[in-house]
């Protein structure tokens, strides 16, 4: 008899939910992780600390209140790293406790150490003293996540040349900073440091950024960030980063040089598979350390599953959790629906971005006709009350069957508001539901009704022409 029915390697969102799902079905489950990493990248260096830092930045800088109290409004004049990290440490500590307690009350064994395969049913767990313990299981779930990719040519000192892990333990808020890579991580940190008053330069090798988002929303974000003294260098690649006594010098392939107190790399991530001895289980990873799976999250070895960032796109805490649950149900022969095709995207820039469904560009490319309805926060009572004059909600609606094709939101509460659109779309509702519904007043949610009226007015005008 094997030691466990299921062994999970990695305690991030994917691993946690796989373990709990299997335990709820009465299976004997163990989760392996390093003692200082319980909760995964998500809790220690990714989602949770970065979103907590964002809240601390917004609160202490008073940025979100400046439309109401004036452009010089600040809660605290000199914001130190200690001010910022106090809140992060507090929240991370609480979240680790929640994970530990959830695992314990579901009778899941938490094993401290690093796991690696000995064969396709056996994992060796090496503890801090270097001792190995061999464990066997019917099913194994790999949920080992990723680490920041570090180009070999760049010397990281984690003080002036950092990645998104080491930026969390920086000694002081830099006066100036170069951010390499305008992906989601890069733009979230660019927003936070710009809000703190750092002079930011973003270097991105592609011609633009966040190209999966609505074009108008990305334009609006760029405008807002430029207003906070962010410089964008698109179509530029970093050739070298030099460390000097006075700071850093980033040299671009075009020959430009950028002097700054610090540099942060956010140029992609690498799957954490190199320590797993995958070959011993009959598995392999690609050049970026990712493992290939089928629609049930099964690897090439059918009783070994892989979930979360280690399988690549979309690499979100939100999707990783769902993949973990689905993998465990499949392994335990429990019926499970395939993941819903509608998945929200939330980007915690300042202001935040969120969307569901398709963009205008995608619909145009797919030759799907659509009409647009817009609501601006400055015309909502709640928008005025919270001091957000720039927020906007946009509905993309089919003039043929009046169903929602996409919802795009930019501004306060966007990542929460989007779920109203998700529910309507997921349940196959039409824009008429939003026209007829009564919303609490004054709320930002009312923007759905305003945008729905706007789009139906436009559709009516077109229909009238046809008569
Ligand atoms: C800065 C940043 C911000 C982010 N913000 C968001 C956000 O706002 N929203 C969102 O949805 N997603 C966000 N993400 C992505 C999110 O954090 C990841 O998608 C999520 O953490 C992936 O979960 P996972 O289950 O793959 O495991 P991870 O959270 O990556 O954790 C993997 C765990 O496996 C452990 N492990 C690795 N190898 C071994 C081994 N050999 N033995 C034992 N244990 C091992 C590691 O120690 C780690 O604890 C962000 C990521 C970053 C970096
Ligand atoms: N809110 C969220 O949901 C959230 C937040 C943060 C991170 N994440 C996830 O974390 C993952 C990693 O994010 P990321 O931003 O690090 O990676 P990414 O791959 O999305 O972006 C990296 C960017 O860096 C650019 N780049 C790479 N090398 C460069 C160079 N030498 N010079 C200039 N530009 C260069 C790339 O062109 C790319 O645009 C993503 O999957 C993301 O979805 C999600």
C-alpha cells in the first residue's frame, strides 16, 4: 500500500486546491514545500505581497484622493520602505496561517522540504538538514510554479539590480528606476513606484504593451502613467546593466544609456522543474521549464498531473486554483466540468484594469459585428464621491442577438466590477437584463446600466434606419 493516495509537490494556489479537493473526497493527501514557502509564490513574492504593497502605496501617498483634496495631498510626507513592508508582512503572515490551518483541518500532511522524483510513484523529500525521506503515492501532482527569469548576462545584487522577488526586500524607495519588461508584473510595479514619486523608465522590446487588453484602456493607462513621470521605451532591448557606486546604468541595444538608482527585471518567468529529476518519472520540461499536460492536467505519465504556473499560460493564481481542483477530481474519478471558457483578467496597475470576453480588435479580426456602450465614472454619483473622474466601463454587444461579447473596465474597483459582466455573459444573458435591472445607488456598478442604455440607444438608431 502506498504511503498516500495523493502527493502534491508545491503549496501554492494550484497545489493547495488539489490537496483539499482530494482530501474532501476522503483521500490520504500530503503536500511538500519548503518551510518558508508555505502558500507558494502567490503568498510570499507574487500576488499577495504585490497587491498589499499597492494598497499601502495608495493609502500612504493619498494618490486616489487627490482629485478631491488637491494635487499635493499625501497622508505621509516621507514614505519609507518600513512603512510599506509593515503591511505586507502582516498580511503575508495571516495568509500563511490560513493556508496551514486549512490544510490541517482537512487532515492533509504538510511535509517540510524539497521534493524530487525517484521513480513515477516515489518522491524523495529532502529536509533542511539534508536528510531524504522516501514517500510513495498513487497519484502525484506537480505544482512547483515558477521563478523570475534572470538573463545570464546581468549581474543581480538584489539591492540595486533586482527582480520581482528581491524588490520586496529593497532597502529604500529609489528616486529613479528602470523596469525591464512591460508585462503585467512590470506595469504593476511601474505604477506603484511612480505613485511613490520614483522617476520610472520602462524598457520593452515589443512595440507596445499589454496587447491582449482593450487598446483604449492601454492608451488611458499610458497617459495616466506618463502623467506620473513614467517614460516608455518601446521597441528597445536591454544590452547590459552596469553597477556603479552612484547607481546603475542601463545600456540599450540602440546605444541609449539610462542612469537610475535601481533596475528591476520583470522579463518573464521560468518553470521550477530543474530540481525535480523529472527524467526518473519518465517526464521532461521544455526550455522554459514548463510541463505539457492534456485537458485533464495529466502529464505524459497518466497518474502524474501538473497544474499552475509550471504548465504555462495563463499563469494566474485564479486559474491555478481551478486547475488544481480539476486535476484532483479527475485523479479521484469525481465528475468535473471543463474550465469555463470565460475567464476574467485583472491587472492591478494604478488605475486598475479588468476585462472579460473579447476585445474590439479581436471581434473586428473575427468579423463579428458589435456595438459599444460606454459609462464614465465622472458621470456617476459614486465616481464623484470616491474622486475617480477617469474610470470607464465599456460593453461590447452583438447587435444581432444583444448578447455581451466583452466587458472592459478601467478605474476604481475594476477587478471587482468585472464579475457582474462575467455573470451575465456566463449565464447567456443579454444587454436587456442590464437595461431593466435596478442597481444600488450611488454605486460604480451602476455603470453597467448606463453603458447598457448607451449601447441599446445606438442599436435602436441603426434599427430605425433599416425600417
Ligand atoms: C509579482 C507577481 C504578482 C502576481 N499577481 C497576480 C495577481 O494579481 N493575480 C493572479 O491571479 N496572479 C498573480 N500572479 C501569479 C500567481 O502568483 C501565480 O499564478 C500563482 O502563484 C501560481 O500558483 P502555483 O500553484 O503554480 O504555485 P506557486 O505560487 O508558484 O508556488 C509554487 C510552490 O512550489 C514550491 N516548490 C517548487 N519546487 C519544489 C520542490 N521541488 N519541492 C517542494 N516544493 C517546491 C515553491 O516553494 C512554491 O512554494 C502574480 C505573480 C507575481 C510574480
Ligand atoms: N494581475 C495579474 O494577474 C498578474 C500580476 C503579475 C503577474 N502575473 C503573471 O505573471 C506572469 C509573468 O509576468 P511578467 O510580466 O514577468 O512576464 P511577461 O512574459 O508577461 O512579460 C515580460 C515582458 O518583458 C519583455 N522583455 C523580455 N526581455 C526583455 C529585454 N531584455 N528588454 C526589454 N524587454 C524585455 C517581453 O517582451 C514581455 O513583454 C504572467 O503570466 C502574468 O500573467 C499576473
